[in-house]
C-alpha cells in the first residue's frame, strides 16, 4: 500500500469520517469478533487463566477487544463497557498525528507520546486522568539505561573515520522513498566541497537490493567517503555514530534519532499516518522536510558545514527525546496489573 500512497490516503481519510469509523466498528464486530475472542480467551503463559491485562499497540484494536473483554468477563451476558473487569490499555505508537481509531474513551489508560496526541485523545473524549504521556516506546539499544559505547569506539568498530562528520541516509526496512536519487545528490554535493575527504555518508538501503547495488557502483567525488549497507540489525549503533540523519518520517526513527541528538532531514511520509510527524520535527526545532534531492543535499551539507548550526539542531533533538519512555510505560503497566490483582484478593 505504501507504494500507492493515493490509495493509502483515500482509505485513511475515509476511515477518519464518522461514517468510516462507524463502518469500521460494525465490520470488525461482524467479521472479527469470534476469532479475536478465541485469541483473548486462551490461557496466557504457563497458567490456565487468560491474560490479566490487555495492551493494544494498533489503531484497529481498541473497540473490538474492549467488547470481547466485556463479553468474557460477564460470561457472555453483555458487551457493554461496564461489564468489563479486565484492565485494558492503549499504547499509541504514532508520534505527531494519529488516526481516531487509536482513541476509545472506555480504556483504562491511554499512553501517548506527544502533546499533539494528548490533545487528540482529549478530542476523542478520553478523560484527562486516563491519558499518560511518557514518549514513544523504542528499541532497547536506545533506552537511557542501556550501556552505550563512545562515538569514537562505535566508529572504529563500524569502520568509519573517527574525525569526519557523518550523515546517515536511511529509507526504512523496505528502502523506499527515492533513496538512490537522494544519496547521489547528497554524496555529490558533499564530495565536491573538497579535494580530500571532508565528510562521510552512510546509506542504509534496507531490503532494497537494487538500490544497494546501484549506489555501491557509484563513483562519488573525492571529498566524501561513502559506505553502503543493506538491511542492518544495529541501527542504534549507526545512529549513535552519526551527526545528521536523512530519513522518511516514520515515528520510531524520529524518536530514536532525537535520543541520539540527530537533526532530521525528512524526505517522505505516508499521507495521514505520518503526515503529522513533519510539523512535530519542525516545531521541535531539529529538522525540516523536502522531497527534492537537490534541496536535501543543500540543506544537509549546510548543516555539516556549520558546526554552530549543527550543534543547535542536535541540542533541540536531545530536548525532544524521551529515552526512558519504554521503561516508564512498562513500569506503569506492571503497577496496573499489580493493583488489579490486589483488588481480587
């Protein structure tokens, strides 16, 4: 669907309407209730009891599991909200904008990552006392408690120059978004600035093998060192080694970049779902958006050529970061489960 963004946007916008929301609720209950119920009713872990709590991390998994839990908790007598006793929590995994289906006023708590989504939750009639704002949950390598190597050590391990500024170009796991044209334009711009290496560019192509092969064959000017990667499992190390990031506007990547203090040059987004991430980055002061490879090259090369400007952007990124979000959310969820079990005693 991401390849056909106009279809994605059409479905997304229709789903935001009151009719679209009502139709989604009806269809989910008609076609998904029984299969979801089997899933939620089955024993959890090594015991013979179902889960003590249900946590949703998907926009389409609020209304239907809430009704199923009411049905299960009442022994099939009711699907009404008041029949539910099993705690249910939503953890919103979008960042600067979110679909209305994320928000259901009958949840026990709704975890949101940003002020914008806090307001969206209120607009959907979720009580403010139910809304908790810790940040976006991210991978362990970016947690504040994780043991981190120095940038110098990471660069040495990744076979990067320890002294030259690095821009990291990523296109997501699928490597989409015009990454070849962007990398060529940026590499040529940086490479033309000096007769000897003055910058480094790392391009992570994900699963886009064609992009990796094409960029690996490219003869970039002598002023830039270029390293081309395919799919990597250590993105935290590549980010922590870099000075700036060129990426699509995915919420997880932006949150991780802010933790690493990376200015973000955004070049694409999914209409609707990721659209709000652009103003989030711009208003937070650590990046901007353009889909034009030449504009991207000029902007990013300007950042790297001006240490004061780069440092200002990096500081703004750090200020927007929430490295403890994952653990904070997990601690709150554990407290909720414990409190619910205590009530049963």
